[in-house]
C-alpha cells in the first residue's frame, strides 16, 4: 500500500524535469508554492520518519537534513541557481567523522546510499588503514547487497597513496577521499510505499555501515 510518498516522488520528477528546462528565478518563483507544498514539506516528513528508522536499525541517533534547492554557485562555472534533484542526509550529531546515509531522487534515479565523506588528514589515514584491513569485507558486502561504489565526493587520486603498493587488491578504494555505496530502490517499490522500500534497503547496507562505524564512531 502506498504511503503517500510515491506521490511526492511523482510530483518531484515532474517539477524537476520542468526545472531542468527552465532553471531560472522567474520559473521557480512562479512554482515555489507548488514545490513547497508537494515536495519540500513531504520530504521533511519523510526525513524525520527515516531518521527514526535509522536510529532503530543502527542503535545510534541520526539527525535528518533535506538539502536546499538553491545551489551554491560561488566557486562553480555552472551558474544555474537551482538543484534539479531532491537529496536528503542522515548523520550522527557532532563534528567527528561518522558514516552518513543519503537519499537521492531525480527524474533519472531513485536511490539510498551510505558512506563517509570529506576525509582529510587523520581521518583519511584512518580510512586507508581500514581499507587495508577490511577491504575484502567491504567488497563482499557490495557483492551480496547489490550495492555499487558511488562517485559522490572529490575526484579520486591518480595513483595509490603511499605506503600502499600500486598493485594493492583494493586500489580503487585506496585512491578515494570518500567512500559511499548506493543502491537503487527495488522495482515495484510504489506497491509497498517509499518508507517500507527504504527500510528494505537499509539492512543490506548495514554491514558496510558497521565496518565504517568501527573506524568512524562519531562523537562519544
């Protein structure tokens, strides 16, 4: 049975398709009320509900975030003012690195993801050490869950960083400064409803979350 969020996705796909063709302030201003009532407000409700479910699945508090439709164009060559997708994130409170969960909806994709982002200095060193020790386990999770490595985050390095060998079995992991896995929502998700579909995907990524959380537990 649909939970009503299928209609939100339907509205979002239609809205973002039109926004891609008319990515300007005049178009958005004329359709802002529709965006707010049919997409933004339902998305905030979904984010709150999924935060509760993730806290139950992981045993850790997760705070929800619905990303703004306005793009940050300060350092971008692309000056179009609006994002043409709906993205959400759930992360543990605090500034310490910890694995976060992501939801992405656009006319050409609908997915759930999980990973650690913005790794620098000590956290990047800890990530590489974890990959050296647990890379086989993460690969197995990917194979059993059907998840794929996401290109979210900064571009990977050209070469494997020292002190790891260039023929290391997990060179693609080691080159990265972020690690995220994503899964498409299952076919026919509309029949169960979006919330149930997301809860069916979360357990498949939970083993990878556990591996990452052991290295990046967040705030004490």
